[in-house]
C-alpha cells in the first residue's frame, strides 16, 4: 500500500501517518520529494482499514499495490487450471464449445437442439430453467420441470449439461440435476449466491457483470473459491458502453487481460455480447483467435419461435457451419477443436 | 410497436410481416416510403415475441413504443405517491432525510450515531447488518445480531429504521426487525430478491444498479410492485462512467427524468455517488435543488474507525451543519425540511 | 512518480531501475515488501520518459503522483480566479448568466432574443456563427456575416458577446468581433486550436469533451494557459454514458471536483447536458446549488423554428421565469444573482 | 421518420402534427393505438427540422428511420471499396499492414524501423510528424522536417507512407509529402479538418473518436466524402469505457458492424486500443479473425527510448514474429497476407 501525502501536508501529518502504520505492526518507508511525500507501507496491509488513512490530515490518496484476489490470481498459481467434467476438459489445449437454447421450453425442442449441437461437435449443452428477465411479465422459465428435462438430455445424449442458478434457495436443487452451474451477469455481485455455489462440488461458469471491471470479475471468482470450490470457469459476455448499435460491447482485450491475471479457464459468450445472430461468427472467430478456451453459444432449431433471445440465437444449421469454420481459426492459434 | 423494414425488403417480406401481425389478432398500419416501409402494430403487443419479427426476411429493426413498466409509470398514476411509515412521509412536500452508518458495528456506536442524527433532524435511521463487500475477506456484517440492535434503536429513539437485505432467505427475518427494507445497487436485477420483497408489506428502498438505465431501474420497481408491494422508494446513487476521480458519476438529470416517468418517491444517496465526504454537501444541495424527495446519507461518529465506507461518511458534526445548510436550499425550491 | 515492481522481479531488476533513476539525476527511495518492491522517485520527473521504465524487466506499473497540470491547478494558485470582461465578472460572488440562441440565424431573431435575455438578467450573449454539426448536410452557420451581427448586438445592447471558434484559421477573425471565444466539446483536444486561442488576449470558454476526464479537461485548459492566455472559463456540459434517455449525463460531482482542483471559474451548460428543455430548470438549479459560477443557456424566441437544438432551447418566457427562480437558489448557497 | 405521440395527446395535437407534415410537402401515415398514436412521415424528411416536431404539444418523441450517412453507406454502394495507392490495395482480399513508430524522432531511427517492417511484410509506413499530446509540455513532433524524412523513406524503400494531420493550415503541406493522410481520434469531429482533407486527392485514414458511436464515425467519413474525397479508410482504435486496466476497450463487434453498414475498408489499430505491447498480438489476431482489412501497428526498434507510446510499441523483432503468426489466422478466414 502506498500513501500519497498532499502538497499541503506538514511534518506532523507525515509523523501521524507513520505512527499509525507502526502501531499496526507494519513498516513505513518514506520518499520525500520537493512537493509531496510518499509513504510505502510494508507488511500485511489487510490488517489496515483504508478509511483510517484516507481521512487523516494531509493524506491525498491511497494506492493499492497488491491485487485484491489471491486464489484466482496467476501470481500464486502460474499454471493454467484445467477443469474436467465427465471427460470434457475446459482450459486445456482443446477449445470447448457449450451450445443450446436460451431457455428450456419443451422436451421436444430440447432434445432436437441437443442432438443437433452434439453432432456439430459441442460437448456441453446449455439451457436455462430459470430466466432473469427484465420484465416481470415475461416468461420466467420452467423451473424444476426444466431441470429434469436437462438431466434426461444428459442421460440420453451423454452431453455435459449446465444451467443458470439465480436464487440461493435453488442452489442445492440445481446442483442435483446438472453438471455445471452458471451464475449470470446480473448476479456477478450477488455475494450470497456466490458463497452458496462456492459450497457445491460442481464447476461454476461465472459471467462478468456488464459494468464490472476485470478486477471485480476476478473478485467474484475469489468469493466462490474462498468457500472451497476452485472449479470456476470465467465467461466473458461483453460490457455495457455508449454504443447503441449492439447489445453489449465485446472488449476482446478482456481475454488476454484475464489470461495474464488468472489461471482459470476463460470462455466467451458471443450471443449475449453481440445480441444479434449476424455477428456471432465474427465474434466467435475473434474470441478463439484472442486466446479464449471455449464458447457458450445460443442455438435454437427455430429461433423465430424462441421464448427469448431469438434474435441472438443461431439456427442449428448455422451453428454447424460455424463449428466447421472455427476449426481453422483454432488451428491457426495452435489449439485443437 | 413499430417494425422498420430494411431497404432491401420486397413486397413479399412486407406481406409476411403483416400476416404474422394479423394472425396474432393485432392491426398493422403501413407507411410506405421511397426507401423504407414502416409498419405500425396496434393492439396488445405483449402477446407478441419480438424475436418473431426481428429475424424475418426484410426486417431491419423493431422500435418499442410503450414503456415496459406500468404500475411504476406516471402515465397510469399521474399523482405523486407518498409513502408513510410511522408518521414519516416520503414523497410529500417535506424533504425526508435518512442517515446513519454504513454498517452496524456495535451497539454503543449505533446509539451514539442514532441520537445524533435524530437531533440534527433525520427521520429515518440507516445501518446495514448484511454488507455486500467486493472482497470475501472483508467484514460481512453482523447479521441478525445487528438487526436486533436496530430494533432497539427504533424502540428507544422513535426513529424509523431501514436496512439492506441481500438474500431471499433473509427477507422474512429482516422484515421482522425493521420498518423499511433496502435492496442495494448490486441486487437491482436480482429478480428473485425483488419478487420476495414484493411479497412483504413494508416499504422498500430500491437503489439503481451502477450501469442500469432509468428504464431498467423502473422495471426493477415494477418487479416489486407486480407482487403486490406498491411502496417502493427509488434511491439514485449514481452510475459508473469513465471518470476515475469519483466513485460514481452523479447524473443529476436522473432526478427530473425519474420524476417525469414515475409517481414513486425519489431520494438520493450522495455518499455512494461521491465516495468522498468532501463532496457530500455539494451533491446533497444539488439533489434537493433538482427535485429529490430526500437523501440517504452515511454518517459516523468516528469515520476513521468505520469498518467500511469511512472515506465517504460524514462526521455527526458535519451532518448537523449539512442539515442546517440544506434548509435554505429546500426553501428555495418550495420544499420543507 | 512511483514504480511498482512485479511479484516476479528479482534483485537485478530492482537494481537496474534504480540505476536508471540515478543516471537521470533523480533520487530513488525503496520500500521492500514481502511480495513486491516499490520505488519512489523524487526530483524533476518530467525529465523522465514513462516508457523507459514501463518496459523494463520486472516493472509492473508506474503510478503518477503529481497532477499533470500546473497553471490550471489550485495547488499553485489557491485563490479563485475572477475573469472580468467589460465590467462583467465570472468566478466572483455573483452568478453570471450567458444566454442566447444555439446559432445565429438572422439579425431580427438575434436582436429580439438579445433584448429579451438582457431584460431577464443575462450579462453575456451567446450565439454561434460557426456550427459543429454531426451531418455535413445540416446548416453550418453564417460565418463572418454572423460575427458582424454579434458585434452589432454588443454595440446596441451593451451585452458581452461570445461565440464558438472551430478552425485555427478563424481565431483571429473571431477575436476581432467578439469579447469571449468558445471552444466546443468536440474540440477540447484539438490542440492546435487550443494553442491558437492561447495566443489571443480575450477570455476563452472551454467546454469539456463528452468522454474527457476531469484531469484531461484541466490539461486542455493548461494548453491554452501555457501559451500565455490565463483567462480560461471552464464550461461543464455533461458526459456521454450508457443512458439513452438523455443527450448527456450531467455529473454534478464535476463541479465540486473542478473547484477542488482548479482556481478557474466553472460554469455549466444545462442545455447540452439535458438535451431537452423540460430538464433545464432542474439542472440549472442543481448546478448553482453545487457551486457553479454561472450558466450558459440556450434561449430562443421561437424554438420550434430554430435551425438547431430547438428541443433543448428555452423560450424567452421560460428563461425569464428560470432567472427569477434561480435567485432563491443562489441566495441559499450565499451567492448573488 | 416516425413521430410517436404521447399518451396525453388529443385529436387536435395529432391534427396539428399532420398539418405540419403536409405543409412541408410530405405524407403522413397514422397508426392509431389504444394508448398512443404513431405517425409515419414519408418523403424527403431532410427538409424537416426535427425540432419543429419535438416541441409540439402531445409529441413524445421522434424516431429516425433512415441512416444519416449516404455516401459511406453500403445501402447505396453494396460492393466493398478497394483503395489503391502505388500498387498497395486496402480493402481487397489481401490484409494490408501499416507499421512504424508513433513519432518521427530522427532520420536514423526512422530508416532503421522502415527497413525492418518492410522486410517483415508491411506495405505502409506510419509515423507522425505532428503529435496530439495530452500535455503541452510533452514532445509535439518534428513538423515539416519530419515530413521530409518520411518522403525520403518512401523514395528509398518504396513503402507507401502515411502521417497524421491535425491542423487545417497544414493539410496542403502534409499532402505534398505523404501518400495517405491520417485524422486522429481526437479530431474525428473536427469538422473543418474533415472538410479540408475532403478536398485533397489522397486517401485518408480516419480513426474513430474514443466515445463516438459507429453511426457518428460513419458521419465523419461522410463529411470527408461530401467534399469529393471518396478514399476513406476507417481505422478502429477502440473506445473509452469504465475498465481501468486497458488504455481503451477494443469492441471487436465494431468490425462486423462497420462492414455491415459501409463499403469502406476497415482496419484496426491494436496499439492504441491495448495501450500495452503485451496484448498487441492477441488483438491483432482477433481483428483479422473478425474481418478487418488490415492493421496499423506501432513498431519501434528501441521502444524504451521512444519519445512517446513506448509502452504500446512492438519491437521490430516482435513485429516480425507477429507477421508470421498472423498469416495462419488470415488463411483461416480466407484472406491473404
């Protein structure tokens, strides 16, 4: 931690800060410049309350030096984490594709999509039984009935299945039926939910909040890991910006930035980023070219009739051709698919 | 709903869209221009799925005409809603001030702050027993023990008390101890929590998410109201922008914009917007000048020692002087305080 | 300047950094922690190139300590600057109001508006002869013909007149006709223009770019001041955010933040912030309550017919009532009007 | 153009709007719903002033239907534009790489970098003689002396050369020395400069402003084209967002979005987007995978000593390896390199 003293700070102000640092059992190193004095604090700064210093006379600001996350940090775990579920690996050499409809609507649809995406090469099947909808008057999902269908998909197709969990009260139930739990963008800082999925012994796909920083995203992963669950898959789905022509902006820099800071696998959701099926292929290619470990794609056999997100879902035909095209991109960056 | 056809759309595309509209029992009005055709859809458009049209050949885009919220809308409820709790009115002529510490830390502190803010003119006492912290390693709140202290504050001071609820599992418990429930910014789109507080018969202070639009904010209120609880108090606490020098940007336009679109009371949290005690007074003055119905201010008798948010808390002395200064501003815009 | 070494840095890396600092004639202070080493650099850091250090082995990042602006900084000029033009003071105890149409359209309109705003209490008359329009097909302004009209307004009404200058080639010409030059938001980082108006001996109203930080805004002022022109009036007109319901977001925190960091006068343009005449009054009240030294308001005697910005212009009647209402707000914050 | 009437609009309000439309020689189509009336305006709406309608009683809002740009629009020019300079094509099947130092610093450096990037496969040499710097105290570029060096680079290496022009007064001079003019992000809405480069018969690389929308970006191209210069190369360099860990966010969706809306070539500047040499390769790969026609990359033979942007410049060695790696990505998306 660094404490930057203001231009107006006098010797007594500096002294008071140093004493407070020492009384907490830490060391203070002083750099005295012509205009400002900088105080480096060395030791276990987690013992300190930032507020203690921020309000002291003469203090201009506090600069944090250490990253706030530990278990998610590559600093303490240099090698890539590879998460394995029933033989499907996420974060390894091979690009992993999760695909499926936005929502579970009917068993018939679900099986038809599942069989199709499996044939095209997807290894994980995505579908939501609980839907976070902006309007209380929109379809809210099929609930447990949908979870049962998902389980059946797994049994009959062998696909690994994942679904969203939104409510702390449902974590146990959801974990009973699926292989991977998903925490959506709106719940990235629903800390009680993060703690609850942190107690489950199944992997969690964690999406970034649309206005979260990369550091906050990793702190959300840290919440899950701090409860004992280390199998966190980060899913980048874009951020909200000033641009009205897209649902979200897809900051491709997030991928190498995450990769530099964490050992956790990073996948990309091109559907929620683009919000438009026309841009899914370009986004998917870019994600893999930038180093993503996989994709989470919305696919529907009849998107026009989808209960939600129809605009951003690929048809099963288009998904099949996407999968073929991505193979070359994966190979170009030395990945398998 | 308006359907804008693309420049490339032909007569058959237009025909197909019109037929789909009619088959849903709605009416289509066509405006045929030189380059593009516009189709106005009249009737209960909530029956339609946007996705149905967005993917049809020739369709360029869909423009929504009606606001998505109803119960929160001033269109259907032109008069201001005034919410009353134990004689304290929010949304009326008088400016209502809620003040108190960020977190409940100890009974001694709590009573000391409560008595002080009461003397200065606050009518509602704020304090959190559950804390949404960015880090799992930070103080997470005192839980039920804190709620009990809050209840005691109410009994001994007569102040109306409010606190944050973060977890669906705690809604009932929290409602047992306090007068007003608060849903924080991070949970503005925690839809299960919104539904749960919508079932309680106590007022709810709802904060805007830091990247929510005004329309999404009102849709979150609509969630609560759709469950039967109409006593929603909107609390604007600023938004995240590119500016690094403040915790959040405080878009003062949000106040007249909310007032124009909803009948619900609108209060402002200057502490979380500014993130710095030095700017609380200017923000508070501006909020009242712009038409806010009240403030939610963090006050601590010893901010340097606060478990959290020390930087943005006012001392009890400073709060007292703020209250005095605000009276003149309230009077200048024909409000009482 | 502070150099934060990465976790992976070894003793040789630290040594190399220290040697580079010393070889530039500066001093290095070292704080050695368990995980990271921090190096405080003391002396005239403007001699250093940041890039020199950022790429050195083991360096994690550079933290600037000093503000990049000097002449604009309150640190070096603690007292408020008051700028005076023909007896009109900006930045003093009195709130100064500039008002007038977006564009100069005709002499008749111009005089009618000028006389009206003068009667209501405006001291500066604003009107643009050169218009930065998003479309090349829109009205681009009357040019020198308009400037002549402005000069006539000044001669006949006694109002101080101001107008926008967009092109380095026009600076001299514009300065010949008007009392105050205005640099618009889109040109806040048109550095050649800033330098050019920096050579003129007339005050300059400088608007913030819609995505500029407060620090960049002050650096733009510094550009003007570095050429010798110290009469810079900062005009805050809001920033671009994710909110679609307003033209710009009006971060009211910008006012106390600017006031804390600079001695220059700060005025607010409520018209361009709100983009909607309905919200001008609330914004204007808030601006004055937050500490602004004045306003720049668009007023038109027939906004429906205005060549541009009709939606955000006040009618002369509405402006007159605004001026009356603002007096009480100004008094509430101990300012005159 | 669509006029949406408010819920409170009565028959007279609707009538007044219709009459105004008709009196301008246009047609009005009415869709009358239960709550709101929508009026479609057909004909040459550029004759209308939006403001005329926005302020009429009962009008809620105006929705534009047509894109504001024409010459830049793919609607009116479906085929890709290919721009050719001395045999180098931009926008064709082949990916075009422009590379070189941020600023021209010395002839020796310049030639060394130029020869190196040429050998690696770059076809265009970039280097700035005029530098837009945030601080007036930073190196501002070598001016005409630098332009002369650039010309010499062209003569001796055969590379096409490009440089930035910032001031209307320098356009002619710059055009005399280089093959391609560049308009930087900060000047994207410097309309006088856009008009001036629109009169030159040399291609222009136009960068997006960091908070510009895609539509505004294309309107800036339209400005240049409206003066007669149709050779505009769009260069996407990212946007400013809330993320502090990168210089700019690189919204990869901008590429397919631009490609869908315009026929102009689209290249990407990974250096200014990332702001960090470590992320240039991932960004470059993603850009090409997403459909960009080329790159504009900062390369320096000794980045630590660069006068500016050292942190984001690639070494010549790293650039050489980047070029090799990009070939496979280009091939994977059926492009040559």
